C-alpha cells in the first residue's frame, strides 16, 4: 500500500530531547482552545507547548505515568495515569490538579488509558486496557461518579473517539488489530460492538476528521492509517526507519494537520493531512 503522504513531507513539530524541561516520552496529547499543545510524560509530567512549537513548560505532575488526555469546554484537562490507576483533572487556569476518578465502591480502575469527553451527555468515557477484560468506563463530568459502561471483552482497549454524529464511540483494540464501534443509544447506554476495520498493525490513537473518517496512529509499524465510511483502510504516512514517527501513540487535529506523540522518542510529529478534525470543544 502506497502512502498518501511521503514521509519527507511529515515533519517534527517539536523536539524535546534537549529542551528544559525535556519532553519525556510523550504518550498523550491534546490541544486547548488557544492552540497550545498539552502532552504527558512517563514520570507523570504534564507539559504545555506553545502553538508555534517553540517553547515547552512543565505545568503540573501526577507522580505517575501520563497516558491519554482530553479537554472539556471549561478548560479542564483530564489525564489517565497508568501507575496511579486513576484519572486526574487539571484546572489549566489555576494549575491545580486533583483526583477525578479511580473507579467506584464495587470495582477500581486498573489501567486507564484514554479519556473522551462527551459534552452532549455530560460524561467522560475512559478505556481500561485489560488484555481481554471489560474495557470502557463512564463518569459524570460534574461529580466524577460512574462505573463500567461497556462490560464485554475488548482486545486491549486503547485510544477512542466519538463519531461525527456523537452517536457511537470508536475504540482501538490494539491486540486484536482492529477498530471497533460501540453505538450509544438514546439513554446513553452502550450497544452491541461492531467491527469497523481490521488493520495489519498495532492501532493506538484515534481521531475523527470533519468528514467522519477515522485517523489511526499505530504503535507498530510506525505509521498513520485512515479509515473511510465503508471501512476501507488507507495508508496516510509510514516511517520504515521509525525516526520521524517513532512508535506513535495518541493523535489529535489542529488546523489542517494531524499531530502524533511518539512514545519511542521525545518529539511531536506533524502530518499535513489537509483536512480539519471533528470539533472537540
């Protein structure tokens, strides 16, 4: 499969290897309303990079290992922490960070991986990456209360994204090499899982564009895929040397480009896809 975009046109947006602070193997990333890029580090750091990709600042720390992150419309950033087995909430204006959710009285989160804010329903979905266990939780954005939302087996639930019409949740099943869709009914309950596409890769992060297509950042091989409305899979860009892409994990749109974090190195990659993303704020 030939890539739609040659790797020579893909660029490093920010290289944090030699910066102070150092961008410490970022997994998660999210853009705020002002175009700042927020990233997490493997020692619990939460960084902010300016829109031009010139300056990095350490804003807060969880004390664990930051994975996926997402903003709500109030400027709060939700961060999944692997080591703490919890989701944290950062007020980006005051820089105050607090525990948002770690499960409930019946069951605790074990491996929270990626959060998705559903403004329409006032909730936060969180994938929990058990190998073949139940993998998606749902929490009230106001109270942090919640529990298992989708309780059927998933093959390592990883990155997620709401569909263009907000009526389904896409999820990357990394170990099953596929992208699946879970419908959301009128009461906000999870429907029966449907397979959207099988991929010959380890899918990690998901992002939906303004046309409803799904972009998939793949941990291995280091590449980005695109899935169309009929489930057809296209190769957007591929790095056989794992340099410009180096085990990309999460991805996010800003403007007409897609940005990926790279767990294998210390930089953020920018892919000129020529389309905008689904509005998240």
